[in-house]
C-alpha cells in the first residue's frame, strides 16, 4: 500500500497502527531524513495510549514508552556502528517481547532485522507531502486494519 500524506495524514497513519497492531509487531522504518519516521512514531505512541512526550532516540538508540496498552520500543539505528552494538542494547530481546517495536533506519540492523515485520518507507515528496509505502513481510495487516488504511488514501 502506498500513500501520499500531509503531516496530519502521517499522524493519522501512526494513530491507526498504534490502535490496531497486535503486540509483538516489528515496524521497520526507513527512508529520507526528515521523511517523517519520528513524527509517525509519536503518533504510534499516542495510538497505543501513551500520553507523555516522545523524542527521537538518535543519541540513546532506544527509548521505551510504557503506560499504553503495550510498551513501545522506539529505536533509531542511525548511529549504529556494527551489529554487536545491537546485541549490547538487547535489541533481539525487545523485538521478541510483548511490546511493539518501531526502528528508524531499520536497514542498519543487518541480520538482526526480524523476518516477520512491517516495512514502512518514507520519502519526501514536497514541503509538506510524504509518500509512505507499507509492506508487510511474512505477516498480514488483517482485513480490518487494511480497511481503515484504505480510508486514508
Ligand atoms: P525522520 O525521523 O524521518 O528524520 P521527522 O519526523 O523527525 O523525520 O521529521 C519530519 C519533518 O517534516 C518534521 O519537521 C515534520 O513537521 C515535517 N513534515 C512535513 N510534512 C510532513 C508529513 N507529511 N509527514 C511527516 N512529517 C512532515
Ligand atoms: Mg527520526
């Protein structure tokens, strides 16, 4: 599925996914700097029912948001130098746990990237327009979620 979204659209997408995704889901976020990966993740946290502030984990690699219907593990792998660093921060344990994981720059996870994942690719299409491509890999979005996403088009 491919969308062209303004800022509000990106937020709506995040909220819908936060409300609907089953726990254990891994979201692999990729694409342009400024493409909206962090903006999307803030809305994802809201959709999960988290009400606090969400900031980019660029320098910490991981922020954890608890208090919603499931914990959100928010990674930003931009500064990862080698996959061993992922082991050190317990990447795989978080991914396999009962939360929802959103990893910005997921392509840097290399072999640690889970096989079952939903890929979201963000590209700048204008000042306030972004194209977002959603691709479930070895999993399905489900009919109800697909229906809600169709309304975004
Ligand atoms: P990334 O994490 O991918 O680097 P951010 O979410 O941090 O991107 O930044 C996206 C920037 O682009 C924000 O300043 C946001 O306000 C702006 N923006 C403009 N249009 C959009 C849009 N349609 N979707 C998401 N962000 C947008
Ligand atoms: Mg970001």
